[in-house]
């Protein structure tokens, strides 16, 4: 259980790091959307290994194949199946790990849960699992563009203690994609790059923070009580590998303000009701208010490092471990498309749910 | 949609601040659990208005009534329905708010979503909605005690800039309940109390941070991919009113460490495989590893304040607003039972899901 | 599990025969629908015990109380909670049954599943459980009237071997409600009445067939593959107590025809594409084609009879049983509103699901 | 929506008749089950086109490929993805149908729902869609064998007006598979074969009835209220293509009996509590009682016939149609594995759900 996400735009992902393939089934995509492999590939290329020197050098083209649900270039409204064949699996690279537990990986917990585990490259716990999400996110983004114009941006805001300064009102996708770190503060991106290079040479790893920002948000997305937009986004993002926390608007810093300092006053602006500040990050009472969504997600440093580490075997015997698999010294550049695509998936799901919300709309 | 939570231990809540009653239906509670109203009341009293001078003075006894699913003192395995009648609803206190939007409340977003709104006390967006969750959480806690011994604790760690120091290994429920703030650092609790009193007199409000800690955690809870324990807990907690962020283990601070500093080494301890540190907060790869769960949740300052605030009417006309409803100057003391009970709900659901995970277990 | 039904218009029922109350929570009803207790009561009165001499004489008014989700006479879009207090519970009438299993009741199976059972009046397996469904169905019918004009009719077509002749094109709700059997063939209704009276005096019971017919059906309801309209209706109807089978269109008789005899040709009629026959009963490939829905549901004879029957105690000791509880000699008259309201629930759910199906609609 | 089925053993199918491939993702299969392609192939071969002269002559090997979820011959507990490439798609054979609606097919209803349709071989409405279900059913059957020994049998009981006589207590899978009709009454199978041959030559088609029978049923499967075993089986079976009705135990014939004739008395037999008759077909109050499951499913005559038929174009113009695609003159022989595998899927799902039902079990 747990491989399915969403209520009306529902995705089911499958696949392991070193199994034959990985993929996704999208159930609930409306009919009539123009869709082809190129549209998917654009997002998959942002997530792909080997895209730059600072990510894992596993050689994967991650070429998406649509095998159902599209007819003559348009979605049919039935299940869309997308698959990507693994090309550069090297199971033998993991053979020395099969009887021991890599620190801060899922080896131990999978074995506790399932009684044994697929020890090749983390099996299902590999970040390769996110290919399906990103491919589905590409479809979600296309749908958002057609239906409501919402634009989902995410970028690297911080790596280690290096924090970027970005004008959130003007930053563009091109700014983000302008460098291999995906940090639109070009000067800071250089420093981050240097830091990653340095740490990579040491065999160590780094974490960081991704900030997301959604423009042209429709108001009214999110449900009362459990399926609040904050709650659904939090689940979506915390389901990504290596995430440690998520916050909305001012987040944890909101606790330092008083109510009189934190509240967002309403005003009329250009004929619309707007807030004069956006400390809430676009969500009030769990429902979007039409202001830009603002959120931040923390990623821990990659667990795989080229250091000798203490661990134990499956029988509990103390051993020393030195990992040999290819890995990202810092997951952040590749986490960006995971974040923006997961957000797109949540927004589309709630946009579709909203179609059935008022009698007035149903009658029209 | 969105009033139901959980996959095998599934709760559906209902009710408004000023409607007749609030309640919950629990579907999926195993049969044979001893359950009576006293067990529910203990948790509801921790959430209740009027429990101390620093919370809202609305007069509610929040007396729970079990109207189905229990027979001769034990759960039957069928739907458990629990209800609490509202006693001190004062809709007239909200009449002056019916045509305008309170800043940072759900008034505007509900109206955007549903076309109109129940303006009495926030309707469904009132924190009174959490009564159902807490009552259900009481059942979940009882089940955890019987089945796996897990103990869920939560306390106030920070209010405004006042941060408590608490020994997480030794803190007890009695320590937490020892003062009206629910902060087990007695000296700091005094300061927090003084700060809340001060801010209350000014008509302003405060936010803060709740820390949660689960002992005797079973390993193996949480599912790969989307229903990771982190993801499900994040959803559960971010669905609580006024939450702004959630983090696990070291959370956002994890980004300041290198992998070699952050990884939790495995060791054999007393015949069991354990981690020598717990920077991951008890969850690796989205699945519990048997170490204590550690998480933190940020709550914004209460939106209702006795200040004159700028806002607009439903027609967009600028007006001044001064709230008159009774409210909490600081939601934290009452947020504690919301947090620990939501965590219990997630843990029970995943404990039950885990029963069907391995062929070995099914054969026994 | 299993007390919740529906995907977008989702109901959760609760309550036992002799517990305090029974009820339902409706999650997903669009906002803005006019709703009051009188609208519910009309359907509940059709299901009510004591409505005529041929049904159980238990004295229940089944008065519905709406305790959330309606504000100033309209649905708010949030959870609607409806409850009905039990008034004439007589648990003592079941005391002699507590240690034995009534033949063809759920006593034995509940005990096998849950380890023990609520022996008062069948507990959750009582037909009293359907009150929540019927109340929710009243809301669903109101929504259908507002949104698409679909009219759901059901009537008693057969009792024992007595089969009515009814003109399906012209029969009206008034014809159905004209007699206490709910059979619009007045002459046959008399015979059925006599048969029920006769069998009731003997202490025996009868079964029969309900036919359902939906006019003004929107085309396009139902989903490919698993959530076909046939499949969802079959589940909904087979979840009613005492049902033994369901069939659509010509049903089991379709097997006696060849394809050339069974196919429904398409034609243009009054500017619309229609079928010239309706052997498919309004559903092709699992999706409605706009023709009238036609289906039939079989109900077994009531299990409770005033005959001495062989059974065993919980310990397996052979005993003789003679039931004493009040009961329906024939469930059919009261099954009619259960059937038409369950159908309404399925249709509304699929009507709402259909709002998110095509890009064209989403763009408008 | 609607491509996913099951609550704990959850399958999602995808694929079209003439798209690249068809497949299924199984989410929730316990870890540790021995699984390979041969096990799947055995069931797929029973469903395969071209298996005999009386089924469609489309040339498909339907070779299953497991691309995730199995490691070293055992299921890992994570998502199992299975795919089958289409080999003998001939889209051009459908080109003459693209602008008109085949009678009693899903052409018209898909177009009503989705605005346009994949006209190649019925797209998603093709019976080829059931490959995924049958492959998943093979896994479910393996699990049933390991966990509870339940044996699911199904056979052709009736074709047109030819009805077999079968001893349900002794019939074996070998008896069923002994002839190409899958009717274990060998003499009647010959007559059925002759009838199918005759009708095939005429270009017409036939329907029939499949009977299913489950031995070694565990008691206690099925949930109160909506997820009754009858309800879930009815949904599963009515979601198969061409089904018209389903009945349990005596089914529609039960209405001809009185309660005193229909009730199943309890008795002690070989130390167990059993019913002396099984008119209920193994399910009482929606929950299995440990007796054999008995049910029947009606299939209509195949809609595709080589007759000239009246229909209309998408613009509503009257035209004559003569189908050219390869098709089954009688779907029954291939419906048998669809039925038994769907039943296995429902049983496994409920077997897994039952693991979390009683406190006693959870404590052990």
C-alpha cells in the first residue's frame, strides 16, 4: 500500500532502482489534453542522473514511453501508463551491502517491515522511484496551464549554510535553470557549486532547502478539516526521499510574531479582494486565497558517503562500511523538479475536486 | 470531501462551532477493546475551553456520548459514533462579522470555495472541529497501549521566543500536565505564562512550537513511497488549525550538517539492532526504525485579536474590524492534546496496516 | 471498515438496532442546496416501521435531526451530520437469543469475524442501519432534481410467485405509493397483500423482486473498468440487507437471445442519438447512454420467522429456537425506498465525478 | 478514475486493445510470496485469444513480464508491475468504424463521456483490458493457497438455453479445463460446442452463465454495511465486460421460497458449527460463514456480430454497419478465468483486511 496518491487525479508509481523499469499509471486525467513524450521528457531531463558534474554519474537517459491513455496526441480520459527502462543498473555494485545496513538508509526499516529486502541500490526506496512522479507531474503541469494558468516554480534556496537571495516576484524558470545548482541567485549559485565540488571530493554530502512559489493560484483549492491544501502539500512533499521538514508562509518563524504582526489584512486592489501582505503563504484555513503559494522544504545531506562508517550486519555483528555506489553529493539540484512536480500534482487534484463543490457551478 | 482520515482506522468528523453538535465516526476499530466515555473524557478535558485562565473562556463541558459501536463495555468492531453537544454557542457575537472577512481566518477562503459561508464562529473552520479528532485519538491511544505499548507525548517547547529545555528521555505525562501551559520545564512555563498573560491583556496573541516524542515505537510502521510515516504524520499535523510547519528529527537544522555528521550509525545494543544517535527522529526511508519518534510543529499566533484591523466587506469596501468573540490568546496549551492524539491516530492506522505485510505473519 | 460509500458524494453510516441512535455523515455534498428535515422525513417515512399492518410493528418515528452542514436552510459544502434516536428498542426481547445463532441471520458470521457480538436485535446487521442511507439518499435525490432532472423510481414487481404487470413508461411515484405494498399494479397489489397477510398469520415470511427505473438519465455516468455504473450499482444494492441478486436490462434472460436479437440499434430521434430498443437497460460498456436505467433486485424471504427452528448454541449444542422479536413478514414494501435511495446515491456520486472529465468542460 | 480496485490488495490496470501494451500494478501484496512469470502465464493462457477454434483468432501470446516488486523469486512487499505487449493489433481493421457507433458497444457512451474516443478495437473498453486483472488474480490465487487454502472454481453452466448438470461437491479444475468450453458436464459441453460452431458460422453470437464455487472458505470475510462480501463480489464481477447480472446462493429463485423453506439451520458437524443446507451460498449478513461460496454470473451475447446492423454516424446519420474485427462468438469460455480470478482478488483483499479485526489477534 502507499504507491497511490491523489483523489481525482490519481497516480500509482512502481519500479526499483535495479529492476527492469520504473513507471507510473495516471488515473483520472481529463480527456482532450495534448500529450506526447517530449512534454514528459522535458521534466524528466531536469531530474535525470548525469545532467551535470554535481549529480550522480549513473548513465540513464530516462526516456519515457507512453503505452496507454493517449490517442492521436490527446489524452483519452482513461488510464495513462508511462514507463522508463533502467539502462545502467549495476547490481553487483551493491553485493557487498546485501548483508548489512547502510546508516540512515531504508535498508534496516524495509527489512523490519517486510522480513527481507531487495538490496540492489535500495530497491523501491531508491530516489529512482520519483521518475514516475515527475512524469505524472509533467502531465499535471500541462493541465494547470490549460485550466487555470497556475505556474509552479521551485529553486534551491539554501545549501549547507549558503543561502540565496531571490526576488520572488520576478524570478523566472529560466533564471532557475540557468545554472546546474538550480539556484537563481547566480553569485550564490557559484559558491554553492564550489561547496558541492569540495564536499564531493571529500566523499561527504550536503543537504539544503528548496523554496517553492506558485503564481496565478486559483482561490478555493483545499478542503476543510483533513484535506487542507497545507496538509496535502505537506504529505506530498514529505513523501519525497530525504525530506526532513516543510513550512508554509513564514513557517517556523511565524512563532516569533504576535497576531497583530502576523495577520494579513484584506484590501481591495484592482477590483479584487486581496491581502496586503502574504505571511500566510497563500493559504488560510487550509484553502488557497488566491495569493502566491509560498513554502519551503528541508532535505537532509545524502546518506550515501564515501566515508568508513560503523554499522552492523543483519545478524547484528559490528562492521565497517564504505559505500561504493554512484550517488549525489547533494540531492538539491535534482530535488527541485521533484518538488515542483509534486506540487503540481496536488494542485491539479484539488482543482478537479473543486469542480463539484457548488450547486451554482453544477447547474451551469 | 476531506472529513475522513485514515486507511484502516478511519475517522470521519463533523460539526460546527455554533451548530447543534460536533462528533466523529470511527470505522475500523478492532473488536474487543474496553471503551467508555470516561476514557474519552480524559483527552477531551485536555482540549476543553475554560480549562484555565489562559485559554478561551467559552463555557463548554465537551461531554462525550458514545452512541454506537460499543456493547457491554467493549468495541464491537463496527462503527463507533461519538458526539458532543455545543452548550455555549453565541451566534449573535458573530453577527457583526457576517459581511466582512476577518484577517488570516478562513472566512474569505470558505466563501471563495463554497459561494457563501456559515459566519457563526467560523463554522466548520473553528478549532471546535478538533473535538472529534481528540475523541478518536483517545481510542487510538487505548489501542496502542494494548497492542504495542507505544507512548505518545507532546508538550509546549516554545512560545514566542521563550524556549524550554526538556530532557526528552525522562519527561513524563505528569510533567507535562503539571502546569496550564503544558510545558514540562517548570521555570520556563512560568515565564510563558507571564508572557501569555501580558499579551492577553494587550488583546494580542502568540504562537509557538509543540514538540512530540513517541517511546516504545514499533519498527516497520509507514509505507514506501507516498504513505511514508513522515508524510502521513505531516498531513495529520498540518491539518490541525493554525499550523505553519512540521519537521522530523533535526528538521531544518539537518541542512547545516554534512552526511558524515548526520548519519545514524547502527550498533548492537542489548541484543537488538539500534542506532547510536537518533538524528533521523526514528524514521528512515519513511518507515519507523524502532527509535523514539521526534518531531516539531509550528503554530502561528491566533488570528483573532482585540485590535482594530483593516479588512473589507464581501463587496470589497474597506472597513475597520475589532473582533469580539472569545478566543485563545495562545493556542499552544490546547494544541498539545490535538498533536498527541493526531499522532496516535496515524500510528494505529499504520500498526493495523502492518498486520497484512508479510506472508510469514499471515501463515501464523 | 466498510461503513463508508462513495467517492465524491461520500456517506458514512453508524448505529445499531438497540443502541442509542443511528445516523449518517455526508461528506462532499455541494454547497447551496436547500435542505431541511422535512425533505429527509419524506423518505424516512417510506422506510419507517409501523407504516402499515404488513411491516414490523416496532414503534419508531424515525425523526431526523440535522446537526451540522446546513446553515440558513442551505448546505454549506461541509460535512452534513444527520441522526435519528431509537425510541422503541426492547433489548430484553433478544435476551433468549444471546447464546445461540438465528438461522440465516448474521449472528454466527459476526461472531466469527469479531469474536463476540451485540446480540440485541442484530446490532449493526439490523436493517435499521439503512436509516442513514435513506436520509442521505433524500439529499442525493434533491441534488439530482436540481442538477440533471433524473427521476429514480422503484417498485415491488414480484412477491413470492405473484408478479405485477406495470407500464414502465407511464408509472409514477404516486402509483407506487398508492398502496402499502408499493406495487403499482393495483390488482396484483391486492393479491400480494392477501398473500402477505396469510403468510404473516402462519408466522412465515416471503421474498420478492424490486424493479428500478430511472428516467431523464444523463449520458456518460460510470467509469471504465472497475467503477462501471453497473458495478457500482450492483455493489450499492447488494449491500442492502437480504439481497440475493441484481440484474440490468434483460439480465439473466439476455443469455437466451443471440447477439442479433439482443443488440440495441442506434437511431436519430428528435435530433438526438438514441437506441431503438433498450435491452441494455441504459448502460453500455459500463457507462450510461441516456436511455432509462432498468434493473431488478432479488430479496430473500425474511430470516426471522415464528417457527420452531433447529440451531446450535455458541458452544455448538443443538437447540430449538422460536424467535420473538417484531419483524417484517415481507421486507419488500420497505425495501423500495432503500433501493431507490441507494441508486440516487450512486448516480449523484458519478454525476459529480463527471464534472472533472473533459478539458473542454474544465476550460469553460 | 475507476482503474483501481481493492482496499489492501489493490490493483490498478491500464492499457488498450491496440495501444502498445496492457498491464497491472499490484499494491499491497505481502512480502515473501514465491512469484514468477510461469505462475502468471498459467492463468493468462486460460484467458488468451486463439486458445481454441471457438474464441477470437487474434494472435496474441499474452506473455507476462514482471518488471518490479519481485526479488530473487519472492515478492518484496512493494508494488508489483506486470505488463503484456500487444502483438497482433490491427488498427486498420477498425478504420471504417471510427465515425459510427457499433450497437451495444461502448463507442457511444465513451464519446458521451470523454468527448471523443479511441476507436481502435474499443480502446480501453476492449476485453483485452482484463489481462491485468487475470495476471493479478494469479497472484491472489497463490496467496490464497498459501494463507487459507481457499480454492476458487468457476465453469460454464449455461450457453444459450443449454444448461449443464454438474456435481458441485466433486467437480475439479481438471474437469473444467478438460474441454475448450470449460463446462465440466462433458456431454453438454459437446452440445454447447456444436451450438457455438453453428452460431459462429451464421456470424451471430451467444451469451451464457458462469457458475462459481469456492471451497475451504474462511469464515468472517466481508464487512458490515457497504463492503459486504456479496457487495464487493457483485462489484468485481459486474465490472467484467458483457455481464448482465449476478446472484448468490439460490439467487432470484430464493423469492419463490418461504422463510421456513429458505433458512439454513445450524448444526454441529465434526466438531464445527455448520449449516445443514447452503441456500445462502456461504454468505450471511454479508460475511462468509465458512460454507462454500456459490454464485452465478450472466453474460450477454457478444455485441460484435457479422450481421448488417442499423446504426448512426457521430453526426446522427443513419448507416448500415457490418463489423469486420475478429471476435468471440461466445465469450463464456474465456469469461471463466476472468470470473475466478476476480473472485480471488476480492477474497484476498478481505482476507488481508481481516487481519486487523480483533484485539485478540493483534495482541498475539
